[in-house]
C-alpha cells in the first residue's frame, strides 16, 4: 500500500489491457481496487459483456504477525459470461488468489529475514496464434535431474496442489506418453499427451478436457551452477468459454509462481538430503 493514492492505476496485464484503479487506501490497513477493464473492448461492443470488479485487501494484527484478507466482489453480464465465470473461472481464480497470497507471504517474510527470494520470473508474449504465458526459474540441479522430475507427471502432485490423481495410460518408459489426470476444485479431468520429447532439453505436452485445451512447452538450459527451467503455456478454451481466454492467461501467470518454487525446493532438497546421507555414511 506504500505510495498508492486514490485514482492511481495498477496494470493487470500488457499495456492497454486490464487494470485496476485505487478507490480507497488506508496505509497499513486497507486497500480497495476497482476495475471495469477485465473484459476486452471487442466483447463489450459485440456482446454487451461487462465485469464490474472490486478487490479489497485488509490487514489486521494477529499474534506473531499480520493477517492479510482478500475479498473480491463483482457484477457480470450477459448470463453466458456469468455462467462461464462461475463454472470455470471461480475455481481458477481461487487458485490464482491463493498463489498470489502465498507469493506475498514468501516475499515479505524473506525481506524481513534478510534472505534473498529466488522467485520465478515472468514474461507475457504476444504471438500470432494468441498469447503465451512464459515462466522460468533457476534450479541448482543438473539438467537431467530437472528434466526427469518435471516430465514425469506421476510426480506432479508433489508440486502442483491442484492435481489430485494421475494415471499413466500408455506402456513404456517416460517419454511420448499419455496420462489421465484429475484436478480439484471443479476443474475436472483432462488427458495429457507428450507429443515431443527430447531429453534433457525440451518437451511439448497437449492437455485436452471438456472446456479447455492447453499446449505446454518446457525447456531446460544447463548453467554453470545448475539449470534454468522454462515453461510456456498457451490456453485454448473451447466453444463458449473462449471468451475467458484473457482471464485464464492471467490465472496461469500467477499460478506458475508457487509451482515453480515448489519444483525448485523439492529438487534442491534432494541434493541436500543426499549430501547429508553421504556425510553420515
């Protein structure tokens, strides 16, 4: 809330797209943001679509620290957009909000302890076929270890809290395989197929479900002190929910933060555990 004033504009996407305006601010206590820009202009003109959104951040002191409470409220039209938002985006928005609050907690606590927060970095890329969400993070492990861990979907529930179940549908070693996965919070089931697999450098996976198809491209680049993992995801909503694509990309940008951080922590913890085991051998 530092340095914010009523009327300030906070971008929530590439320039000229979504943003929030500060409606009220009480330093160290309350921040209220308002937006009517999260529906593209074309939708407003063609479909009469609108989302009138208010986000409220409230800080209160508790024993041992501070509690941050986030509330969101909105009015949506027409009814098709409302139905799509409630059915698809409410669960995804819950994931996004949880990820955002987790990121705030990690950064604030890292700053307070003097630790450096090695977080993932984000680039939103405009391409001819749509918008791609790109995220990357440095991991102090060899490229082979990073590649093998991330491409084995049976291990994804370890770092993706939304994934409830993974079943490998095809025989053979990890590679160009197909999986059936189940997500929580109403997202449902999806089929994920690795359509390209070049260990330990890159892979491509296609996820198909009733409402949404997603193309994911991963790459691992060796570095002197480990590897850099880069993930690119491009959502392709099907039929009616197609209007939700900009919001889905926004959700994905935020959701990747805790996922990449969890991958980093788990892989680097394996190194520490091996070192500790060797010391006691």
